[in-house]
C-alpha cells in the first residue's frame, strides 16, 4: 500500500535532517504542514521506507520514544551516537542537537 500524502510529506522532511542533528515529532509535523499533529509524524515513522534516517526523530523531551530496553531503541541510540549526538542519561540536549530549520525550504535548512 503506498504511503498517504501526509506520510509522504513527513518522509520528505525527515530525509532533510542532517547527520548529527535531531528533530522532534512535532517539529517534523509542522514542517510538513501539519502543525499540532506530532502523533501523525509518529504514525508515519512506524511505516517509514528503507533508507529514511528515522533514528534522527525523537520526542519533545529529547528522548527516544521507543521502550528503552527494546532492540530498536538501542539501535536508534547507537546510530545517533555514531553521528556524534551525546546522551545525558536517556536525553539529548535539544538546544545543542536540534535541527535548525531557519530557512527551511529555501535550500539552507541545516
């Protein structure tokens, strides 16, 4: 089944998150045109296509949303650490690692 238009828009945003940066579900939804629909981004991430940098999407607390002891959470953490993202306990400092989307859509989104 092909992705919905909302999922396609969310995937397009996620593809632009640079290595070493993270974005929250709410941030992704807003950039895709779905302000206030963070859960929509979460639902889309459950159906993400191969090659999508899903591991760069975290919750608004700066944490991985998956159960901490799950294999997927451990993979996500390792992928982020390999890109230079530092965790303090379970959290990522969003002030330091959040993707700066000033100028998003103008070609200067990093």
